[in-house]
C-alpha cells in the first residue's frame, strides 16, 4: 500500500481554502468601504443641516441628497429642527455604494449668501466651510468605525 504524502496527512483534513478566505476578506472589505462612504456622506449632510441658520425652516428643509447628478430644484419644505431632512438623508444614503458620486445641495437663492456670512448672528462662518474644515477628521473617524 502506498504511503500518503506527508502534506496530505498533515493538511488533508482541513476545511476551506486560501481562495475562499481571500474572497470572504474581499467582500468584508468592500462592505467596509461602502459603510465608510455612507458614514462620511451622512456626517457631512448632518453637519451642514445642523449648522444651517433657521428663520422659517425652509433653508434646513432644502438640503437635498442625490446620486449621479446634483439636484437643480428647490423644495417647498420647512424643517426648523432639521430632523426630517436628516432622516431623509440617512434613508437615501443607505443605498449608496463606493464608486457612486453623491451630492448634497441647497438650491435656494440665498444659500450662497448664507454660506458666506449673510447670517452674521446664526451662521457667520457658513455651513459647508465649517464642515469642509472637518472633512479629514470625519473620514478618519468613519474608517475607525468600520475597520475589517
């Protein structure tokens, strides 16, 4: 009777393979990248919404999330607290995948003046500029929260 090869006797009973492990790791990594992207977009959107000055609530209610192309419309939505707008953002971002282009825009005619200090009491430094200054921190935190 032939003697079994020493590698067969040593490793022959083990389940799984390197290729399967690598495929599983690749899938986990893709999911983590998608999760990081979603978390970054949610944090950016939440930040600009929370930092938005409030008079009637229309400005907060006009932050819009889209994929592929920015929205070109303004909404007749009023959201003084920003909670409904943030909830809509979170729901829409849940489908987002890395590689897609995400947009968060506010198309009201007074959005740009507000960004550049028109509301000296409520948002003297804007919303986007403050959020942009925190961008690296937002990304690093999202990466820490979604490590494989």
